[in-house]
C-alpha cells in the first residue's frame, strides 16, 4: 500500500470523521484487502541475477505487460512493472530483495522470477505468487499449494524418482544422425551448490537414458557470485576423460559469463567436439560460434505462429531488441501470469485465489511452448519439450532439431551424483 495513499486516507478520516472514512475505504476495497492490487492496477516486479543476461527477461515481460495494457486485456485493470531487482546470485540477497519487493514496495507478485537462488520458502510463507523459469527446487512439491509457477513446470525436482528425457532426445539424435557418431559420449561441469548437484544427477540420468555415454560429470565450479579466475583446470579434466580421448560433446549448464569463458577455454585447448549450452540469443552469435544450444521453446527461426507473435510484441515494445531464450522466458512468464489473472477475473483477484487458479491450469502456446499441466507439473511429471539450434560460423542460428515433445522419463534412482 503506497505511503501517500495511506496518508491521504488517514487525513480524510481525521478531517471528516468515521462515516466518510468508511465510505472512502469502500471505494477501494482491494487496496486494503489485497497488497499490490488497488482495483485498478496490479503491481509486479522481477527478480534475478542481472549479470547473467537477465535484463533480457525484463524486456520480454515488459513487452507482454504493455500488450495487455494497450489491448485492455484485463478489462480496465493495468499491470505496473515496478523494477527488476538484482539478487546477485546470492541466496541471502535473493531473500532480502524478495522481502523488500513484497513488504516495502508492496508488489502483488514477482514476474518474472529468474533467480537460481529463488527465495521460495519466503514466497510460499507469505503466499506471494511468482512466475518464471522453474530452474530451482522451489517450483517443485508434492501438492498443489506452491506459489511458484514455471512456464515449463518443475525442471529440477529434489530427490526425483524419474526425470524427462534429456532435451527430448534432441542432442542424441543430432549427434547420431547429423554428426554420424554411433556411440556419442558427453561430459558436463556444474556448480558446487545444492542446485548444481541436483542438476548434475538429473543430467546424468537424462543423458544416459537418451543413449549418451556420460564420461565425466562433476560439480566443480564455485557457484556465483564467486568468480573463477582460471578455467583451464576444468577443461583439462574434461579433455582427459574418455580414456584421454575427450568427450564428443560438452554440456555447459552455467551462467552467462561462465559459459562464455568455458567456451573460450575449450577452444583455446583445441577442443574439436560439440559444445552445448542453453544460451540462445542473436546477441551472442559471435562468442558462441561453432556451438549448439538447447531451447525450451520453438526456435524463432522455426517461425511458429506463437514465436512470430512473441517477437512482434517484443519488437513493438523495443525495436532494437535481439530475441533470446531469456527474453522469451520473461515474455512467457508474464503471459502465464496475465492468462491466469484473466481466467480468475480481476473482481475476485487475491494472491490465494490466483494460486488456486494457476495451480489447475494447463499453460502453453501451440507449437511454441508447453503444454505445462498443473498440478502435475509441480512434480516434474509434465510433458517435456525442447529444440536444438546450431551456430556454425557466428552469423546466424539454424534449426538442427525442431521443437518436439516427449513423455519418456528416465529413472534417477541408483544414478551416480558424479562421474569421473
């Protein structure tokens, strides 16, 4: 609740008495009952690691909110985007920034949530919805009372019994069919953190189940905000794997700076294999030349109706925007939020009511993203979809494997937490 508004109400009560004060309160019931929503405006903010390309997410989200406001999608109710807060990839900072946004800035929800150290415990205790990329365990749970909604559901479930097929089998298919490698091998390096260890075990199960042989997989890098001064020791260990022959491919599930530095270090060591990242952006074509990227959406170059509409909306908001996975994630998180509010209706809008609505939705855009089916998506039981794009010479992305979905799951039980 804004300070100036509250001072005005208190002054009115003091001046004209209890009766007129009560009448004034009745004219804006939502302002008192629902933080961040005064009946006319829904106040939201974003949260994430600004140094890891997350400003793109803000552009995507703002573009979607601008479209909703301009087209009167919520019947006279507007969405106000307050800011994108930087959590510096630090757990304590993440909680403090979430607390500031909720308790001081008075936001109704956090959209997009791009934090890998997402303050899920705090958000769920306060019953504040957050919509984003389900890349940490706070999007995962046994029931349907969570307030965290990933546009692609729970991606990294803790203690999972089974996980979706690695990249919908796209990496294995690309390596065996396009590169003609009969028995492809792969390595990965992750962060020395709880999330990194969960991700590493999940990767080993996914890759192995898809047909890839994992020859080295360790959570060896210090997690951000720590800065790695020398990447060569990690590269040397990777190249020494597979009996000294090195792997056919290296998967880098890392933040922006670490990915770019690992790619540079691998190339400097004359690694000739395939480098796989999750960084898909026109702004990164040159530094990511001769790599491939896994995308959780239909590639822009595939030109589905959904991606074309997304790009058009983003360009209308920011003409010089260079679409990326992260920008798309911001857009899709905002799109999910808008559609959930629209389905509930603004007359009934509270944080708790929105949670109940979103927790029973199936979110998706045909041939573009999803479908993500809640509440089962809280448990990583959702259909998994992905695409693969290649960047041969640093000039353009091309579709290597189009956006496809799978319902195949690979068992995690008994899978090693590290290899090599």
